[in-house]
């Protein structure tokens, strides 16, 4: 029980987060509060990493096991436009065999990467249905500012799948 209290306190004080926000997703402790309307030219979706690389149809993704025991696909959004909000509302879904199995819907912080470009903090699309297995295809869809981007991705083994007990 002490570990859960610590985790909740730790999440609530993460840098760049202002505490709980309202919304339908269970991970709203990570959401920002001062939501601005996103007025974008376009946006791309890709994997979490040190530098953003957009996904193309047919690229690979892994289902990660978070420290809290939830399976997820981690997504980042690269947004382009004249008005780039520091906090924007978005919705990301994961479909497997035409059924939605993963979701994160809520506000996310963005970080400027240039004059007209920003990237979101990691978005954790938590899998609540059947967990996609290596070799299966999923469709990851994100919606921001009235725009939608979808990518068909092949699931591969997570880098820690061979580590006893999960993530190192």
C-alpha cells in the first residue's frame, strides 16, 4: 500500500505536470490542465525515443509492460503549425482485428522543437482488451485538433521480453 501512495505522489509531481486533470482516461494524473485548442497544419505519430521518427504503415511497434503491470503501446505525436499549444487534448486508440483494445484520451504536454514544430510527451495507450502478440498487426490512430492519423503496425517482441521478470 505504501508503494501505491508513493507512486501516486511521484506521478502527481512529475516535471511539467500540474497534477490531476479531468477526463475519461485512467491515466489523467499525467495530464496537463491548461488545455489549448490545437490549430495544426498537420501531425504525425511515432514511437517514444530520444528523437522523433514518424511511423509509416508496415513499421513495427512493441507492447510494453509498464512498472504498474499494465500493457501499453507508447506513442508520441509530432505537431506542426502556427499555434502550437503547450497542452492539448488528443485521443489515441489501438485496434486489433477491428476491435479497440487500447486507449488514451486526455490532455498531453508538448515541447517545442522549433518555430513551428512540437512533440508530445509519451502517450501511454493502455491495452485493456486482448494483448497484441508478436507478428500481429494493430492500427494505432491519433486524433488532434480535428485531424486524424492512422498507421498499421506489426507487433514485435519488446526488448525486455527475454529478461526474467520483465523490464530491467
